[in-house]
């Protein structure tokens, strides 16, 4: 996969219902074009719906044969994933 074509989508500090539409629109565009990197370093709080949206986006990227990675996930992001028992769903996409 070509690194130069990778799209980066940065998650905001608060990933809740109010921010999901904008994030979803950015993800839809990115996963149609090529590999996607999600920057999760700044996440302070994330909703359950947002986590499921990321799982869905990763599956769509996989079906399109594109890499999908969450880079430098914050402690809040990894903590939410663990609390909800979604570790196995995120296992292959976490980087750093």
C-alpha cells in the first residue's frame, strides 16, 4: 500500500453524537479513496456509537482492500474500548 495516499482523519477531543456526522462524512470519503489513518491522540471522551462507527469504517476499508489504522490512541480511547469489551474488534487496527 502506498503511504503517500494515506488519508488522516483526526478525532476531536470529545467524540459524541454532536460530532459523529462530521466524522462519518470524513471517513466515508477517506475509505473510498485509499488507506486511512485515524489520529486518536487527542481523544478525551468517546461515545459507544463512535466506537461502533470506527469498527464499521474499518470493515468497509477492509472490504475495499485498504489499510485502516488508529494511530496513537489516547488513554481515554483505549479505556473506552476496554470498558465496552471491544478489544478484539479493535485489535488489528491499533498503532502506537
